[in-house]
C-alpha cells in the first residue's frame, strides 16, 4: 500500500479542516457584532452560534481522526483495523482516508453508538 499517497491526502484534509474551523470561528465572532439589536436579532444570533458550534465540533472530531491516522502512518499501523488488526480495504481508505476500522467493525461501532441507552422513560 502506498502510504505516502494517503499521508498527503490526510495532510490536505487536515489543512482544509483547520481553514474551515478558522472560518467558522470568525463567522461566530461576527454574528454577535450587529449594530442595532432586538430580541429577534438575539434569537437569530444565538441560533447561528449554536449551529456554528455544532459544525465546529464535527470538524474537530474529524480533525482528531485525521491526526490519529497520520500517527498510524508514522507507527506503521495505518491500513489495519484498530479493533481486529485485519487490513482495511484500500477502496474504503480512498473513500474515508482516516478510517480506523474495517467495514465490519465500523458497522459494529455504529450500532453501539445508536443503541438505546438506559431503561424505559415511562
């Protein structure tokens, strides 16, 4: 496997994520600087800020995953599932360069993440 190819793609993704996070931070700052404000302006600003924070959190999680993948390249474990150590399909890595799990284990992770927690709410 050509890890240099994937390393470059990960570095490009890291740069784009950092640029987008900086843009969102600037956008969030600017949304609170209206000249004349009323209750509607405040509500709109709060909603916009909330959306920006949610998007920033998603970008931050992806950035962490990208940096983890770069570390796996450095330590020689890139392209191996962190759960079962089987090879991750190259097509999967082309689609999601920072993938840490093979498709089977990713599906297990997704099911766990969406499984109901706790007991009844009645």
